[in-house]
């Protein structure tokens, strides 16, 4: 098996992404050692290699796992043997230039992928379910001890692995008679099922603690079960994984299709995913079909703010405009005369649409205008710098409007081009009463001003901005 990370940001490197460390879980490391597999860490992915001389031993090991499950009565003999790998970041700016929620906290949420969702697209085997990695693949990360508040309708809380097998069960109420001989944490759900709802012979808790420490790192489902044996509410999918180094992604790679069993329940077996070992149960046909999976990330697009800063500050610019010489259609609103945080004067432009961040940008802008003794408009900057991935600023519409109005130079009335920028960010019309009142309030008060949203509540950041300062 091989996994390669691709990212649209790295257009200079053929979209190969070098931003991850690849770490097999302890359970995966132990399994690979026992099977004679080799984990090879690469700069933009990893590979799992097998010894061709031990191939038949690998096949027989997998068949044995299915047969053991059948003998134990767990299920119909499916094979869920897998390797699990965590992906930890080695680039602190990765979230800045990647089209994932900018507020994602790897300590709390991780992306989960499995070759059960692998599919072919454009000649490649894609590991992420959609076209690119998205927020839909995020799962909450849990620690070794997981508290679960429960109500009196709950009999027990079950934890199930990706196979559906119950791997942990915690009863809400335990027989009082057992507490003197066994610790409450060791009482099984089977021993506690004699407890009825509101049973005076039993001791009940309002919060249960699930101990994941004895389970392998992986994806699990937590389900509360009522006294009628039915779920009390919707199940919760969680990811139990390492705390150090902090991972961003978790990958499960199954060896073979678990839906295909030795004795199928029906002739039509529902197959999904792409696996490296095929025809496991037909010993004459069993073979390794090397699988090369791709995990694909999209680059982020942001609204680009250009601040043209005169040098020296006494200089005044006129007829400023940004010319787009790129194939991508791009336009800018502005400029507006503004004051920067350090008090310097600048002229602000903003792109009308979000623009992509790239390792080597395809965008090419030229700054026109005139200043000083210039009688005609000319080129001030032949090639404008592009936005950097080092800084991305998430702002709500409300905050973006507030910051613009607060920065407007008090001694300069907004011109028509500046009004275009104000309309785009604030939905206020220059010359109208609401704009004049808002502007007057900003100019006459040192307090932070906030344009009220229709719901009268602060909006969450819904746009991302990149600021670039150009000194002319």
C-alpha cells in the first residue's frame, strides 16, 4: 500500500505536499512486525511493503481472523484487520493555505479517512470521500477517559469499533451487592442487566466514564442504550488517538474487503472501497494488487487587501488603480484613504472575490497612478507582491465593515471608488443617513463600533482576508 498527499497549493512541486509526519499506531507497528511488513516514511507520503516470500503466511493470517470471529460468534466471519496511521503536521502555516475550517483545532478534532471509502477518479485512487478533504471528515478527538452524562432512561453506554463489534460497555446502574466485592469500574453490563429502571437494589450514576486506554487508537461509536434495548439517542462517532505529537489526520487501511466473507449471507455481497488483497477466500486467485491512495487537499482562497503606503508619508497619490494581467478574471474595489494601526497613511484596495493562495502564484497585478510632479498616470509598481500564506485573517462581515469604517481617514471624504469598497463590505451607501451616522460615530468616539447584524448577535468569521503592504 502507498499513500501520497497532494495539495493544490503546491503548484510548483507538482502538488506534492511535504507538510506531514506519518506515524503508525502502536497496534499497527506490532502487527506489521509480526507479519513481516515494512513501513517506509517518505517526504510526501508513506508506503507499506511486504515480503513476497511470506505472502502466503499473510493471506492465511487474514483468513484465520475471519474464521476466529465466526467461531467466537461475533459476526459472519468478516476480516477487519487493518493498519492505522496518524498524520501530524510539520508546517505551522498548513491551515492558513488549506481549504478546511480555519478554526479547526487538532487537539479537539481530526480528519478520519479509510480505504472503505476509496474510489477511482481521473486514473487515481482517492482516499478522501469527496473531491477534496472537507469538514465532513472531521471527528471529535477523545482522551483515554471519556465522561458521558446519562439520564435515567439509559441502561448502559456501548462503544463499538468500525466493524460494529462491541468493544466496551458501561452500565449506569450496578447491583449494590457487588460493590463490596468488585470495583464499580469492573462490573460488566451483563452483570448489571438485572438492575431495572429505578431499582432500589442498585446504585446508579448520572455520569459514566468510558476507559479507552485499553483499546487501540481508532474510530469508535458511542451509543446510549435504553431499558428496552433500543438506542436512546443518535450515536456519536469519536476518534481515540495519540496526544503527542498532535495529529491532524487519522487513516485506517484495511487489507481486504470485509464485506466479502468465506460463507456469504447472500450471493450478492455489497462491495465498497479499494483494497490491496483481493479474492481472499478463493485461495487459487488470492493475490496482492498494490494500492496507491491519494489524499487530496484544496488550497484556500482569501480576499486580498492591498495597502499602498506612500514613502515619504507627505506624498499623495491620485488615480490609483490595479491592472490585472492574469488569465483569471480579477477586479478590485477601492482605493480608500485609511490609517494603519501604526498611524501611517495608506490607500486600501480589496479584491472583489476571494483569490487562491499558491506556492507560486499565477496572479500578476500592476499598480498605476500618479504622484508628486507626474502630469500623467503611469506605472508605479510593475509587478505587485502576492498574498502570503503566513498570515490569513478570519473576519465576520460585521467585523470587516467595522474595521474599514474605523480606519477611514477623518480628513478625507470617501470618493466614488472608496464608496464601492464600503458598499461591498458594509452594504452602506455613501451619502445616505445610515452611512453618515455610522461614520460620525466612529470619528467622534474611541470606543469600538459594531454594525448590528439583523439577528443583533455577533456573527462568526465567514470570510478570510490576506493583507499585503506595498511601500511606494
